[in-house]
C-alpha cells in the first residue's frame, strides 16, 4: 500500500475558480505552487512551519522536504500588496490516499494537510477559501471521501467533516508494572532507518491494510515513522528496533528516544511510532519497552481505543490512558461510492436522508446490505434515519457514534438500526498524523 504518485490527476487539476474569485475580491491570490521551483517551494515550506509555530527549517531539512513532498498538490494564498509577497499567507496540500475501510478494501480519499493561515491575515476568508477549494477539486475529480487529521477540533465541522477515529495516549509507570502477558517469541534487533526502509515499508503496508481508518503511507509519512526528519531536535537520540518472526519475517518495529530526567535511573521513553502487523510483534515490542533499564515511564500516543496493554501488565493502574482525542475526520463526497466500498458485519436495509449544506452529496438513499455487501440507490421513500453528512462521516468507518449523535440531535429516526448496520466489532484506528 505504500504509495507512489505517478500520473495522478490531482497535480494537473486547475485552481478552483470560486475560491480564487472570493480571495481576489479581498486583494488576495490563490495559486498552485510549482514544486519544481525550489525557491517558491521553500517559501511555502517556511510558511507551513510558521503556521504550526515552528522555526525556519535548515537547508538540509528543506532539501529533504522538497524531495518527499514535491508530488502533493500544493496550494498557497498570497498577498501581492505586501513587500514579502513571495511568502504565502495561507497554505494547504493534498493527495489521493487509499483509506482502509471495514472489510479490508480501500477507498480513494482526498487527504488534506498543512492547512495554515498567517496570523496577520486572519478573518479574511483564507481558510474558507482553502477548504472549499480542496473539496470542490476532490469532488470534480470523483474522489468519494475527504479526510484530515486536526490540531483543533472546532474548525472542520462547518465543511461537513465528522470525527471518525479516536486516538489514545498512554503513560506507563515501568517501576510499578511487570510483564504478565504471554511469552514472547521472535527476534528483536537495533537497526538503522536507511537499512530498514524496505522491510519497514512492508511492515507498514500490512499495518495500514489491517485496520479500518489507516491510510497508505507515502514515502514522507513512512520515513518519519522509522526515524526523525532532518534537523529535528535530539535526532541523534532516536533508536529503531525491529521485530522479526521466528521464521525471520519482518512484522514490526518501534522508533523511540530516551528523555533525560534529574534521576539517571528514571528516563522517559517517548515512542515515535510502534508498528505491529501481528499480535506476536505487538507483545514483543511492548515487552521490550516496558523492561528497558534506567527507565521509569513509557509515553505513547496515537494508539487505538482497543489497545490491549492493560491486560499485559500486573497492575492495570500502572498503564494509564492519559488522553482520548478525535483524530481522523471524514467528509463524504459521494454517498453511493463510499458506502458500497466498505463491508458490513450485519445485513439489513435503511433509507438514509443525508443533509449536506455544501451541496456535494445530500439526498435520500436506500442502503441494502446482503452478505456483507451493499447496494445504494436514490429513493423518494420515507427515511428510516435522517442525519448530517458530518454524522455519516463519523459512523462510516465503524465507530460506535450513532447513539451519541442521536442524543445530540444530529441523527434522527432509528439510530439503533444505523449503529447495528455500520458499527464494527473492531473499532477503526489511524495510528499516525498526516
């Protein structure tokens, strides 16, 4: 599933005229960035970093980013009146990412990233233009779903996105817990990201294909999971440990760094990423982390709601969930294409009345599931369930959101039937950011 971007139409689709006109009326210019122009691309990269309160990247980091990000659709907003007009005042980039859906198939998803607006240009419609542009371009290309991960959860509902996966954060007191899980098998060994790239990508392909909510990794996304980007603080302290099965097959890895504390015997391990394609890899890598010498705490983020860690240690309170956050947000752009791609664990039939304020995919649809496969057709029959497109995005990947959405008034009608049809026994998960 590791992606390449050869001959992808998202790179040649022209700029969205509706957003371009809206910004032009405010003295701003919407444009695609020529990512073969290093100077222009570097200005965009600096603006993107600034938007997330980062510093100016080093020349080495810029070179790496240009190499790995050239083939995303890269869009900027410029204020040509100000002297520093080469620097964008708004940024976004996007690409088509295969999104794993219930049943193991993938649906093409318009992945949106790097949405920033310069603080000097707030309240001028920049974000509205950027997000509207992205959705209209994706819809014009026939991409059935749009997705993003969010730094703030109050922004994207207005464009029809709904939270579809949730991520857990863990802190484990390794002085308090001991391993009580199964005997671990296989082999662990330290490795270098450059040497591990081929095997690591194969592991990531299996991980991403194995759970609804995961997306195929681009080289940029994959490489930062195995090791730090160039110029990152404490890059020299990152370690990469691979797990191979007893038969020698690569099945997992963990990248991490040790954080100093006042007591040298009580370091904190910050896990950059833990990838496990099998339960054997998962238990072996967790055990490795929990039994490291000179360590008092292990900190891990972006794990699933069903992480089995509490059942692998002696003291369940020593392995604490310290946060649960919305993570992947989904926006349905084509109801029939989205709903017929996924599989269902129960058969049934529902008439869905979908409200979409932006007009992409609203309407009334009959969803019929037989043998786990769906057919969808438009209908004028009375609805069993009425819901917003946001709510449809929230239940799409199998999360048990229907009851809560019903209580909130975002789903009306037979919410229990909606839950029974859409929910999956294994909750969806996205284990990385993009």
